[in-house]
C-alpha cells in the first residue's frame, strides 16, 4: 500500500502526539509533530504537507476554546486549499462544526478510533477541490438534492455530510422555495437512520385542537371522534427522522408540549397516562427568524435551544447566481422527459434573463417557470420572451392593483406588518381562520 505524503500534527498533549506519530508512520511518508502552533505557519512553507491534523484547544493561546479556529484561519491564509482536519474533545463538537463552516475539511473526536482516524486523514490528503466539484456534478444522478457550483453551497455540503451521521438535532432556515425539506431528506438519506422512512409534518397545517393527537397519538375513546387507537408522528418516526416543517408557526402555548416530549424523550398519548419512550432524530425548518421571535416573546428560548444543536441556512437563489442555469438545465431535462418532448436548450438571451431575475420564490419558482416554458415551447430553442417571470415583491406595491389576487396579497402583507407576524392576530384582523390564512400564505409564497 502506497503511503500518503507529508502530514503535520499539532497537539499540546505529548502523549497524544507520540501515539499518533507512531500510528501514522505506516501511512504517511513524513509525519511532522508540533506541540505548539506557534511555528506552524513557517513549518507549512517548509514542509508543504498534504494535510494538517489540528487540535482545537491549547493550554495557552488567543482565546480559550477558539485557538483551533484561529490557527485554522492562519493556515488558510498561507495555504487556502490545504485540507485541515480538526482534533476535538466530545464536548467541543459544536466548535468543530463551526470549524467545518469556516473551511476545515473534517473533524475527529477524542478518544479516537485508529482506523477511522487513518481513513479520515488519508481521504483528506488525497481530496482536492476538483474532486469535490466532480462529485457534486455526479451526485444529482443518484440523489434529488442538487448542491450546485457556488462556494457557499459546497461549504454547506461538506458540513451536511459531517453532521448527517450524528443524531444531533438540526434547524434548517431559509426563504420559501429554497429546498428545506429536500435538504432534510438528504440528511436523512446520509444518516444511520436511512433504512426507515422519514416522517414529515407541516406544523402550519395542524389545527390547535388536534396538535397532541397528530404528534403524540390517542387511544380509543379519548374524545368524541376517537373511534380507534391512533399512532402519532413521534411514534411513527421511531428509530427514524422526524421533520417538523414551519416550526415558527407553532403557537406559543403548544411549544411547551413539544419541548416536554423532546426533553423527556417520551410521549404520552391523548387519553393515556403511560409514557412511551421515543428514539428519533429531530430536524426542524422555518423561513422565520426564531431569534427575533424569542426576543418578541413569540417563541420559547428553551425550545429553540433544544432544536438548534446545529443550525444550517440555505442561501436564496439570487445570492448564488452561478447555480441558476445548472438548476434550470436540470429542470429542463426533467420536464422534457416528463412531457415526452425532445431535449431543448436555452438561447443565450434566455440564460441572461434567468440569471438576472431575483427569484423571490427561489428554486420552487424557477422549477415552475421552466415547466411552463417546456409545455408552451415547440422548438429546439427556448427564447427569452417565453419566460413568464413574476413581478418582484418590491415592485408590487408600486403597481396599480389589477386583480383580486394581487389585492389579497397586499392585504395579507399589510396585516402581517401591522400584527408583527402574529398569525392568529392577522387571521382575526382579516376575518378568516388561521388555517385559511396559512394556506393563502403558502399559495402566495409569503
């Protein structure tokens, strides 16, 4: 077996340093051990390593608990593409996750498994940016998740592939249409729970009266319409993943019941007094700012703490324009097959128009636009004028209201602003039920 090139190990624990040196000599042609990171940047220039194993904490440094992140940034200044694997104690995993977001390739938790450590370091040493790009292009053939070409999405992908295999709770945030549920399904598919189906719940569509029955289940006779026992979503997700979409729409007084189930890792069915243990991995998603909601007293801080072990945000499509055309081409190929049409192409002007559009509805809006174009178009090329692009939100207020639908959108927006996003208050002001309001918000992408 051929050896990898040079590796630099930085750890202030002499015992750890010696043990890893001995282990890695069989796998790397040169192992450079440093008990302090002080000389690290100069050693990087001298040795030109293929990978660095960097401890997260040192006995003295910049800021206790953040030394590893500081030296990660110093390494990236000297060698931006050099893979850095973080070495961390179990208690500092959250710090390591932050390191992944800031450019680290992977992390290893102490105490370590020798085989896993060697495999991780060798993989990092042989990985290159081009390898990752190639992998990202090949991935769509096997997965519905499309990561795109943008740097921000590639960083998100690296993070997701590291955290998916853990059981840590995740909070996914992002605008409507960015693909939060698709990302949740990708996380589930990469997890150790992938052999069971992910259970998805849209929290905004559950009526308050049926909240406990839907999530926790009920027993026969517990209320008027309870003709049989019912299995709730928590129980259905046993040893799998439970995805709670639109978590920000959950009324404040029901948040305590959800928190209790998460804290106790058990649920009690409606009409029963017997706790049922649950083993789930929880993923939540929202397009709202939960920190702001906490400040306004609309979301429980203790619940946010529980669901937010790892927070990932999907950026809007307009902030990663290099992903627009590849995504459009992906949808184009799909819909040409679906509607039994010969494969079409975009004209250069059509591509320019797609790239320039702000896509307030994000990927979902782009998908609908391409589908309409495929249905209407009968030639091999799709011209720019064929695209029926929606008016940007900002411009709606400046136009004369010409349709009832536009008037309805404007009325809902004004009520949302006046009631600071409190959906119950908005529904009361508009004279509709909370469920009707939620359905209209989904319809209009609000």
